[in-house]
C-alpha cells in the first residue's frame, strides 16, 4: 500500500485543502493530487495511461460541480479503457443530502462507496483498511 | 305545444310528456350546476392552498436566512479575535486554517444574503406605472463605469414600452441581463447588447441579444435554478443567483423567461411581461 496516489476532484479549493490534510494525517506516504475541474482529471487519467505514468489508486469525487458534474464525470469514466479504471477505487464524496443522489450512487457499480461531507478521519481509516 | 311531423302533420304532445321533459331538463341543469360549483369550490381551495404554500416558502427563506446569519457573524468575529490575540502562536498552518474559515464563512454569508434577496423580490415595493426606457437609462447610468472599462455598447433596436410593474425589480432584471452579457465573454471581445421589444398577444416580448460565449443547449433549462453555476469561479466568479432572480422578477409580472443560444454564438435572453 506504499506510495498510493489519491486524486481529489472538487471545485472548492478549500475542501480539497482540508481533505488533503485529513488524508495525510492518516496516510502520510500517499501522493495527493487536487483537481478543481472534473474534466481535467479525466484528461489526466487518459494522458497518464498513454504515457505510462502512474494512475491513482483512489479517487474522491464531488457531485455538485459546475462544468462537468460528478455524474457526468462517471458517464465519461465508464467509457475509459478498463485497463485505466480497473485498479481505481472511486468514492463519491459530497455534501449533497439529496436522497436521489444516495440511491443513484448505490446503483452505480463503479462507485465503491458514498461518503458524506465533511470527510472525517474515521472515513479515511475505514476506506484505507478496507482496500 | 305543437310540433310538425316529417309528413307535415302537426303532432300534439301530451301535457305529461312536456312536464317530464321539463323536470328532466331541470335535474340535468341542476346536476351540471352542482358539478361546476363543486369544481369551482375545489379549484378555489387549491389556489388558496398554493398561495399559502408560496407564502410559507418565502417566509421560511426569509426567517432561515436571518437566523442563519447570526451564528455565522459570531463565528466570523471569533475568528478575527483568535487572529488578533493568538496569531503569533499559531504558526503558518494554524493561520492558514483560520483564513480559510474566514473565507468560507464569508462565502456562506453571501449565499444566505443572496437567498434572502431572492425571497424578498417584489416585497418591498408597490406596483406602479413603469417606463422601461427610463429603467434602461437608469441602469445604463449605474453601469457607466463598467460599460466604459469593458468597451461594451448597448443598442436599442426598438422603443421600450410602459407597463404596470415593480420598478426596482425591473431595474434589477435589466441590470442582471446586461452585466451577464458583459461578463460571459471570451478574451477581450467587446460586448454588444441589442435590446428590442414587440407586442405579442397581450404581452410585451423583450429580447436582450449578446455576442458572448453562448450556452450549450443541454444547460439552457438549468441556468435559471438558484445557485446553479455552469463555470468554475476561477473562470467566471459569481454565486449563481442572477438568473434565478430574473426568473422570479419576470414571473412576478406574469411572464416567462427563456434563452435562445448556441455554444460560442452568443445568447438571446427573451422574456415576456404582461402589457397594460
């Protein structure tokens, strides 16, 4: 589990900042990358695969974002080469309290778990232990 | 009563047939009347219920935004106090956390006051005769600095009508549409806003056409939802209330608002306002 890459996708930079610190406190060796725009993360996945760079082990994805939202990201993500996505564990991390979103996340197979914001240290410990 | 048969022979109807016909007609009329009054009663009670729900919702937003601001203000003051008294003991990370708390609580305060403004639209003024040309003059004047720095031009393609409405709200509607047209531009494109009005079956159809970045078709129905934003704040800052306010203002004047646009080809915001 050494040198895992964790990608945070959230349009709010302070949320990414806080989540990065919470993850680092429990997983100091993780390399964390932040994305403010979901489509940037998508392009980066494709690019890293093509040029043989490291792909993330974990992705934390927000739902409510301008431009490409979490659900739109997932639609595009499912169409990526399975060689890219096979190893990635994706978590939906969101402050959306919408029941529909929770249910939809439950039905979506690529989502490993739906984690409600704010991300807590316990969530991180649990997620890492389960993986 | 005398009827004439096909053969031209008069037919005399017996009295009891006439009586029965009258009674049946009377019953049918009464039944129809009952159905109509019942429907009308039911409809009136639905309308009343709906008005009540709307009022409750507005009241709810108003109270919530007031009460939500209070603890937020205390939080902001406490952060300021910690910064003043303990800043030197907190180290760089501690100070960074604090400045982030300040930033997010300020953002939340903005969101709440926007929600409050939205819920109060049309509440603080009386309906009156409004000259939309005068409203546009006033907005032009208020935005003169912005128009100058961005090199934007406003072209009046037609005259603007006089209607019955809420002047402050209508001014806000015009101002939102114009500032949006100026804001959502690519590079240093000079904004051009063309405004026109035409009469269409009892309503004024007013159009604000711009040469901005346009809106992809799939997002056109979402842009009027409060707090909905299509762009990250680094590209186009904002809170996502402008067009929600526009929609509420137009609906206050019994009209509707929509956009006609293609990605990259400018937008035309169209709305209707009830004519006098």
